[in-house]
C-alpha cells in the first residue's frame, strides 16, 4: 500500500479530467455491470510507464476521440486493492498488470491493453490504439 500523499497527485492526473475514482468493489460492480454502452477503465500505478505513457495516453485519447466511452473511470493498483482486484476479475483471462486499460461494452470486456503494450510505447501510439478501439466499440 502506498501512502496517500504520494499517490494523490497520480490519481488527480486522471480524476481532474473527468475519470471517476473507483475505490470499492461495489463501485466497480455498479459501473461495469450496470452501465449501458461503453466504460473505459484505467488501472493506474505508481510506475514510470503509468506516468509517462498510460495516463498521458488516456488523457490524449479522451481529448481527441470522435467517439468516446459513455463512462470513464480509474482504479489505483497498490492503493485501492479491493477495487483493483474486482476490475481484474472482469478482465480475465488477461493476467493482472498495471498499468493497464480496459474497455467494456454492456458489461463485457471488448478491448484490453496490458502493461507490456504500454511499457516503452509512446503515449501518442497508445492513444492512437485507444482511438481505434473507441471508433470500433463506442
């Protein structure tokens, strides 16, 4: 578990631009299973690839998307463990990884970006990947 004073700015990087901060399993269940349309969830992390690649990519994609998910949210690995583990149940069969990104449509996982698809990849490339997924599913 990371101290809140260290992770608060990392959470705010996404919540300040409209991502809902999911901290409980009930919030995750409600969002994923009861939302109509598409839900984009970023599994946030303290690692460098989250700061330099994942969070900037998610923000870029939301800024430039013609078609956007109906709802956007984030969980923070190592901080909100129960919520993160609950999202990971919905992203099976993919193994746990953070950062990572999931797109759900009507409660079903339709697209997933794992850490190995984030680490070492530019934020712009990841954002393009997300934009393609949004075009297809949103």
